[in-house]
């Protein structure tokens, strides 16, 4: 059995993870903390960000992980930027691409470069509250339970096959920041666990459903 990119599952070499992040990078930090564990099966080999000021860059540097900044302002148009991101990711030879707080939509041609190998973490229980403001929208709707979702990325916005989810309670005095921080605690654990399973057991999409192993 293999990971989507042919990485032999159970091999001694770890699956190569490339993380895309736009912000502080606490999800990246969680993957960096996990990837040294014996038997985890995956290693972060590169970070790609659209933001030169992303805190994730400092985390990567401190961890000795190579990074690339692909800022839209440096490209003539969106399509050129998208190609730039794909090239920057490809340089790291990923077995799995992990979007961890990457706040831009990637094109179908980007996904075609890494078929079945791009996963995303979203701070809501998809299909509810997709998009850039999932935490705010859930709070505004008045839900009592929200959570986080790890899913395979498809051409839609947060619409790909779901891999794993965790429910997180909404407390009466929550604001967006307090709720998001509570979600992120669960999200980091879910992402580390799900990425490790994919690396060790492989990932397939069968009849629109994501299957690990
Ligand atoms: C995460 O909650 C992610 O789901 C959302 O943005 C947050 C990024 O957090 N899209 P961090 O940069 O990993 O700390």
C-alpha cells in the first residue's frame, strides 16, 4: 500500500509533509512537535506561505525547516501566483500537502499537481460554516456545538471529502477569539493524528468519501 504519491506505507523513510500557512502557525508547530516521535511516519520538510510576515516562518526557521514566501504582490496575476505556489511546493517533493491556516483558495491546476494529496484543516464542522469566517459564522448563528474538520481539498471552498472531525462546545460568554482558541486546541490534535494516519496507512477517495488505509 502506498500514500497517494506512491510513498510506500510502512517504509522506514517518513512521508514528506509540506505545510502551507498564512498566520501564526500553531498547527505547523503541532506537526513539528509530533514529527520526531518514533513511528509517526511523516516529517515536515518545507513551509510555503503567501505572507512575508507570517509567524509560521519564524517557527520553520527555528526548527531548521526550509521555507518559501510566495506573495501575490510579486506576481502579475492570480494564475501566475498560483503557479508560483505550485512550483514552490513541488520543490520540496511532498507526499502530502497540508493547508494549515492558509487563507487563499488554490486552483484546480494546483490540485492537479498533487492529486489526492492536499488536505486542509477548517475551524468548523463542515459542511456547516465553510469559508474564511467559520468561527465567527458559527458564533453568530448561535450553535451550541461547533468544532473542526480535516478534509481532502477539492476545487470547492471547504467542500472536499471529510477525513476527521472533533466537536467543540460553544460557551455562553464566548467571543470569536475565545471560541477559536478552544477550537484550535482540538484542531491541532486532530490534524497531527489524521496526518500521521495518512502517512502510515495511505489515503484514497472512494465514491467521494475519504478513506485512510
Ligand atoms: C486555524 O484554526 C485554521 O483552521 C484556520 O486558521 C487557523 C490558523 O491557525 N484557517 P495557526 O496559524 O495554525 O495558528
